C-alpha cells in the first residue's frame, strides 16, 4: 500500500470514489527468457524487503526506455562482488564496457526490444500533431527501434537544441541516418543531428526556430568574437593562437557580412591587408590580381625580414618585439587561385651568338597569377605564425583542388556558413552539416577537432 503525494501523480477512481485499485498484468515467460530472470529476482528481493533488508530495485516505469536497467538488475550489477566477477570474466575495467558485453551476450534482448517497440507503436495512437517537438523526436526514433530518454531543450537564437540520453550500445551512425525521418515528423527542414554532442555522452537534435533572433556585437574582447553559440555565449577566437582561419559560405549565407565584422574588430589592432578580387564587397580592398600576387610576394619577404630581426633581438615571437602583427584577409580565394594571367617571377641568363660575338642576355620567366598566389599563401601559412602574420582565407566555392591538403593542414580553424551540398561541407569541415544551415550568419566553427554552431552578428 502506498500514498501518492507527488502533485504530478495521477490515480484512477473506483465507482465508489476510493483509490483502492488493482490492475492485473499478464507476463508470458515463454515470450522471452529475460522476463523470467527479471521477475525471479524481483520476487526474491520483495521477500528480502519484507524481512527488513534494504534492497535495490530499478525504476520499472523507465525500464523499457533503457535496456541497461533490466540487464543490470538481472546480473546483479548493483552488487560489488557480482560486478567484480563479471568484469574479470569479460576482461573489462569499466561498467560501460561490461554492460555492452552483457547486452551483446543477451540473445533475447533484441527480441525483447522488438516486442516493446511493437507494443509501443500499436498501443499508442501516433498523432504527431498533439505532441511536443521533443516527444515527436523521441517517438520517431522509437519507431525505428532506437530508445532515447529526453533530457532538456536549450533555446538558441537560430536553433533549439533537444538533448537526449541514448540507450547503451546504440550506434551513433544509426541516429544520423534518420535525420530525414525526424524532419518529416516535425515538418521542419534543416535539422542537424549531433551524435554525440561534443564533450558529452548525450545526443542532440538542432531544430531551426520559427522566429530567429539576430544580435549586434555589443561585446568587447581582445579576441575575435565570431558570434553567439546556442547557449547565447560569445564564441571567441584568439588570432595569435589560431593562427590562420578558413571561411566558406555560398551566396546569402552571411559570409561577406561576417568578414566586414571581422575587419571592424581587428581595425587598429593589426596591420591589415584586404584582397577582394571581385572589387565589390570591400572599398579598401585590393582587387587587381597581379597587384595582389605582388603584395603577397612582398609579405613573404617581410616574413623573412621579421625572422632576422627577431633573431637579432633574441625573441621567439613577433609580439615580443612590441610591433603590430599583420592580418591578411582574402575574399573569393577561388577566383585568385584559378587566375591564368601571366606575371613575371624571375629571369634566367642565356648566351646568344651575334655577328659581333657571343653575348649573355636576361630572359624573363613567367608564371600564372594563380600559381604565384597559391605558392606564397602556402609559404605564409606554414611559416608566418611566429612572425606575426596571420591569414583569413574565404571562398564561396570550396573544392578539393583549391583547398588541398596543404591548405587544410595549416588552416585547422575553419568556419562554414551554408553550403549547397554535403560534399562541400566535407571539403571544409571534414563532415557534413553545413548544407543544413539556415543562411544569414548561421555557422559552424571547427576548432581543436570540435564543431560549435553559432549565429554571427548582424550589422
């Protein structure tokens, strides 16, 4: 006999108004061996409890939301001695590894899960219109045999992050494969799955908000603030530590607005060189392709001069000289890389025979602007960090030819705004997701191997 004091606890009434009700449940042991194992132990624990012992009993109401509880209970993993025996048997050292082994060894577990799934779907009228978003996600995943326990929702500027605890043994790749089904259930496109959420054991679903919030940058920092994350916290980058930044985004993604905000933040703090081959987005930018190539050659020479000066002064970083560092901002790098204009890059000596005799002459050597720019960008990216020269490289059309291995190796910090395809996203971020972004400053930051979603500032 128990008395329900929880305000959320609901009890049915008998016709006479009393609460004394008993509901019978029929458990068919033949359906699954685990049923018998579970209730055999439960019966034993009830006897022990009636005799005054303190016993562990799982929360039966959540038992079928996570198969861990039934496995742990049957195998007495709440008892130290039993746990130690099983760990020794399976040659594992953690509870997580032990549970995985036990689940793998439970041949009837898959049958049990399928039975629960079928009962769940058949017993409930799946009217998604009456469900909240978190219930829709949970139900849709359950339809495909994946059990997720809802944890919380974080409301952001552009997306809401729904967080769930997955049942143990659930493969993250399975969750990612059903993003289209979740979009169908919610009636919302552009949902991104985090499996798992960086730095946690939970999985997440980023669901675009019906109404987005756009913030202006009212923050002050020595670092570069790229925007606000889902929690509303400023996302900062230390330019000196990056040391270079790669940015990609198609038309309407917010890339140009973002670059203007970057220029505003670095103005006065750094010596800046802005290269805009299209000549339309940045008034102070250099647009002539040959002039840009020449300036990059000068910056390579400047890098070498700075290293000589640092050697004389006995310092290892340009910042220790007290002089300003330099930022090179290049928009539409793809246009520069593909430029076929000819530029003189040196000369060679040749001996020619004339009527008056042999004569040595100088013959100019030419190369394409694209090759010269690519060579010098890679030299600066590889060696210019300590000399206080940093590069912000932006492109609208990422490709493996332009963003090759050398570029990506030296531009480990990357930002992607919306891109047309998952293939483009893979080029920039080494994973898909950028094709799901909403445009207008909705971006993904790759830093130290982790992805952070953020909303860039508006003008």
